[in-house]
C-alpha cells in the first residue's frame, strides 16, 4: 500500500499539513508521531491540557523528547524540551501566540524566498487563528487556533506593576502585539482559551481525525527515509518494537528543528564529511543540514517578593511582554522581556513547578547574530543528536543582553513594585559591577528560549547552505519536503509557534496547488 | 490509496482475521469497527474488562451494544438482542464461555457439502487460537492469543457444587474438559477470563497487531454498504464523524456478525431479489439465502429462591458456570441439550437455564428499510418444530428432577418459574415455553456456506460470496447450522482457518 503523503511529526506544522491535505478525500495521508495521541480533551493529561504551566514545568514530562544542549562553555548542560505527543511542542509550550516582526518575513523574501514576505504570509497567519480580541485586516476570526489576551480585570498585580514600570520608562503602550507596527509593552496574545493549551492537536486534528483518508499513527519512531536514486520512496518506522517500511508518493518531514535535520542525516542527506564520520552512506551532500542553529537565548532577572504578595501556582504565569529595540541596533524589536508572575527554580537545579521563588523578568535576545549547530552523535536513530547552541560567540549578542539585564534591573526599581518586590535575587550586585562580571554571569546563566530553528534553512539553490527551496522541497532530491521550524532562514523576532503553524498552512497550500 | 483487505467489523472473527492477515507486511489491512476502541486494559471500561457479567446482564445497559430487538415466537415479548459494538465485538461483552463445537457438528457441515471443514481440518485452528491453562495435549493449544481456564471443582460455590453433584448423582458423566472431542456430561465450562478479565479478540488478537503500520484500525466508523464495479466489490462506503467516505480495497471481508453481515449484503444489493426490490435497492446479485436460515440456541430459565444462608458468589469469582451437556432422551443428536445454573444476585434467585444446543427450527432476518440505521427485522421463530418443543419440555422437567435431589436440599427453596399450572400438561408447558423462550445469544447461519448445488448457500467454503468477486463473509453468518456449543470459539476458529485460506490464495 502506498499513501499519497506521509507526514513525519504531528506537531505545530505536521498536524496542520495532515489536516489540510486530507480536506481532499482522494488524497491519503499517513501522519506519524513518535509520542502518544490523546483523541479528545477528556483524555488529555492535565499537564498537557492546562496551560498555566510554562516551559520549565514540562522539562521532565513524559511528553517530551528531553534533549540536552550546550549553551556556552561556562553554562551547565541545558534541558531542551520538545513535544513528543500529537500537537508536538504546541502541546507542551507556553502558548504565546506571537507573530514575528514583519521585517523577519521580508528578510526571508529578500534572501531569495519571495513567497514568504509578510504580505504573502499574512493570509496564512489569518487562516490559522480565531483572535477573540481583534478582528480586522490583520486578524483571523475563524481559524482553528483560538487566541486571547488577558483583559485589565484579570491582570495580576505584578503584571500591572510591570506594565506601569515599562510605561514610566518610556515604552509605548501596545494593546495588540500582533499588529504589524507594534512595539512596546502590552498583554501577550495567548492560545489558551479558558486556560486550555490550544495545541494543533486540539485545533486541527480534531477537525480531521475522523477522516478515513487520514491515518494517524502515534508511538511510531521514524528511523530514516529510503530513496530510489534521488527520489524519496518510503519511511522506515519503528512501532511496538518492530520495524516497518511504508511507502508514499511524497514524504513531508515535520519532525521539528531537532528531528527533521536528524532524520535527514540518518537518511544520508547532510554534510558528506559528517555523514562519513558517523558511518551513514551519503544520498545527497547537503552541507546546510544541522547548521545555522538559531534560538532565543534567555536570562532571568528575579526578585524575592514581600510576604503579603500572594503567589498562586494556579494563576496565569505570563500575561505581559515588552518588545523593544536594543540601543544601537538596526533590528527592530530585537529584544523581548516577559513578565513571569510566578517564578520557580530551574528543574535541573532542583526546582519544582509549584514552589515559587518570587517573580522574574525573562529577558530574551529575539534576533541573535550568532548561530550554533546540530550534529549526529551516532547513526543510531535512538541516539540524541548533539545540540550546540553556541550562545554569545558574537559580542553584539552579549552587549545587547548586558544592556537588557541592566534595563530590567532598572525596571524593577520603579515605584510600581513597592508593594511587591522585597529584594533582587538575580543577578546579584557583584555581577552588575562591570561588563566583564555581567558577561561572566550571562555565560553561566543563559538558557534556551525553546525556539530552536533554522537547521535546514530554505533558500535558493545558489545558496550552498540552503537545504530546501521556498516550497520546502529538499534541493537535489525528489518527493521530499521539510516543513517546520527547520526551514526558517533566520529566527523570527517572537516565539516561533505561530510562525511554524503559518509555515504548515503555507506549505500545505503549496502542496495542494501542485507547487 | 487502496488497501489489500478491508475487514468490516472488529469482532470475534474480524479482529482475528485482521491480525492474521497483517502478519504479512505486504498486505495492508483496514479494520473498520462501528463501536469504540480501547487499545489497552488500562483504558478499557470496567464492564468490558471484567467478565463478571453474563449475557443477561448487559442486555439493556451496556452502551457497547447494538441493542437489537427481535421476535422470539408469536407469543413471546419483544426480545433484546445484545451484540457487541466495540473492538472485540461480541467477544468483548459476552459470557466468556470457551466451548468448541463438537466433531459431530463438523461431520454435519461436511455432509452438507463443506468438505474443508471436517473436525480433523479445523482442530489445528482450535489449537492455534487458544492457550489452555488446564490441559495441554494433542487437542489443546498452549500458545494461542486467547487464554482459557476452568474453575476447579474444589473452589465451586455452594450452588454450583450442588448442581454438579446432583448431575453426577443422576448418572451424568463427570467431564473435567468440555473441550475434549468425546466430552459429554457435567463439568466446569472452559472460560476465557483469566483473572476475571474478559479475554476478547481485542485483548487477545489486536494487542499483537495494533502496532503494525500495515494494519489500520478505525473505530467509530459505520460501514454503509459495499461498492461494486459490476459484480466486483471495490470498496466500502463508511460514515465517520458525521461524514461519508469511500475506501477502496482489493478484497472486502464482511465480519460484521450474523446480523450485520447479511444486513450489509442486502444494503449493498446482494440478497433475495424481491426483498431488495421492495426497498428500492438496486440488485447486484440475487442471492436468496441472505438472511435466511437464522439459527440460535433457544433457552428458558427455571428458577427457585435461594435458601437464605446460601451465599451469593463474590464479584471477583463471577459466574462459575458449571455446565451439563447431554443428549435429550429419544434424540439421535449427540449433546443437543445444555443446562447451566447461576445465582442471580439481584433477586437471590437460582436460575437453571436449559437450552437446545441444536434446534431443528430456524428463523429469518429481513430488511425493514433501505436506511442503514434501521435494524433488519429479526424473527427467531423458536419452537415451531414439535421435536424442539418436546426436547425443551423434557429439559425443563429434568431441571425439576435434578433440583429435587438431596444435593440441592440446602440450596434451593420455593420454585418461582414455571409455576405448577404451567407444569400441569404438555400443552400448558408448551404455552409457557412459547411465552418464555429467549436467546442464548448465538444467532448464526444467516449467510451460510455451501456448495453451488445448494441454492440457499450464500458463500463457498472459503467465505467467498457466490456470484460476485472480491467479497467474503467471515463470521457466524456462514455457519451452515449452529454449533452444539456457544458460538464464540467456533467463530474465532473459522477466522483463523479462512485467514490461512486467504494467505494460500484460496
């Protein structure tokens, strides 16, 4: 039996592609997912269903690949959670429903991907969302993913204090972060109506899972793709301890920015010298696979709160964000600060999601200059790939983060915090004494923003590091696409889930139209 | 996309068949089930998982049930006919009696022109499907998917012990293994409920197969009809989530049960031409036998109040089901009768059921409407044959004789049913039988197999529907006559056997 399409990975992109392709009843799709499937809200485990937990909470959950990565030489090994469940990372994430800056997509277009300008991407941003607060040319009203912003009556005290401190600092009031011109401080758009994490499983697969032309197979780990010459023909997949081969006319890799380059390399598509090194026969030398690893490095600026300030673990933990442009930067909105109203110690340092340490601001570098790389540790599909995030190799990345930390410290000194903050915990005063001291602190403390991307970037065939064309087709091969965060040429200046969903919608549309 | 096999119905036959066919990775199997699927014991609802209930208990309340209704006799009330609507089919809701048909049943099938179904030929498939935890010899399997056990005699509850001892005292053979080919007499039923778990084909078979990428299990999918290109079956029309889909297969296999399979055949244009015409269904092939020859095991329940100090069986023990199989006096049909007793907790009645394991009479299934949601009419037409009435009358009287024996002295109190008036004469008892007779839940034979010379045969010995191509029926429908045994094991055996036919290209 031969499917029309096999989609590998039921995450932010794959669940969407499978749903859109099966709208045509004459097309058959096999959707493979390594993790389990929960067919409805009732059967969804609480940690997946309810979205008040933020990324650190699911670091050790069962629905998580539990990768580790290198941040810098000075930092401890970094936990890298990625969703291993239908819905993928959209089923375990912080539900921040933020679009990138229009300039991100326009840059992609400028680099030879003219189909991906903001203007051309906008219909797909609109298609995927139901924004319950705004309905206009920029927002969708009948898409599968439901987004909202907390209204003033639901703002927690520390959200309000943060908002006021940012306004006092001179930042613009931004009621809608998804407006293309937005900058400044405002409530985050969140895809968690009624506290429920509205993953692509809930939003999309619930529309399609009854279709007889969609076969969803959870608990299936893909080993590799097989080729006949340069045409991808089948997928080798492990299920229940047995290995099966299943054929398709076209194979779409949506295994994420870790899984997709990993599977490409396991299948012989990657840098030839590296494949030789791990003993994988080369099908296609693609030097860009695994390179150009991008993320948003984070630093936590945290405070102990006064005893009278209530910290309820069941309250929302992220309501507000500040997006701003670093001083001296030419990249608009290259910095972000999330107000985390219930902070906990990191899991790998003994933290627990229910025990608060106070509050914190999460400072993120939303457009790195530096990049890292992903490589195979072994030809064993069960071996975790090596993730080297390689943060802060570029001085400009460091200087923007240092300035950002100092700004957050200043924000925390605003009188709006008088009833809340008792004392600053991090960074300690000595780390603020000099640039060198702060650099040392940042290199030790930096961690991932969970936005690994760009590891199989799209670009014209003239770019030797481009892995896929702007339709997601792997250069030099037939019958194989990549459609997920891997193909972003550079990271977007926002949390990436919405952009990855847009990529899913966009590439599904290209496939449907024979592009 | 086209599957090599589409199996309609994940019941006693379909789940086994899909499992065996998908052992070959070159075959792709779509298994369609109208009910829900529970992929493991942890997610399975308790009423399915544990075999404490008996046939009578799930008649009304179980949601995993097609809830058909039927006519028993002209005088009987409308009869509930539960059939499983869940992966495992009726094997997921049944009484777990793991009884084989006897060699004489197969002699009879062979005599009707089905020479591939002799006892010698089916024995390997009986062995293949079971793990008998009590007996291991030439007649029993030790590594099959369905696990079987019997309650040891020394663990019997007082009511079951009384029944057993009374039968022995009455001269019936002690029968430690009802599945021995020569077995007759009294002994504990073999039960497929290890540790109380109802070991359905979903648990036994699908658990071995559901990980296979070449097996696609689709629960909550109602098959509407088989689609044909001229007389070749090409696919099925299926309703899922309120939408209608067409799926294609090289071969379509109906395992929807003795109600569902003939119903689907008729909805698809295969059946008695006059019936199809009456409901405006375009004829694909006039097959007069579809829905005819409806067989079952008719049964009546004789009941007494339990004496106050007789303990109700604890839930974890469940119904123990000591069974007496015997040949009715004056009958030349071996083991044509069955008696089994249970303690009905709800009203503390001891209920001795007596059934005809081989009735002479038969009923019919007819289409009522072209709407697939309207069940076919089921007329079981019990006890039309004088010999059926005679054997059942005598069976009732034998129940009374057994209970009069001293072994029952401390167990049984006042008789509730039938009352003395009903026992006053043959006519009075017949009257009571016609009002009381009900189903043992073994409807079968509604699309029987047989040679081409038999105009009422619907399928050949390999389950292939006559006169069309690429369509089989594999389930209790194709039995030529009912087995002298609860039908679940024979149906699983038939699926195992036909899976091998299919693999051999037959």
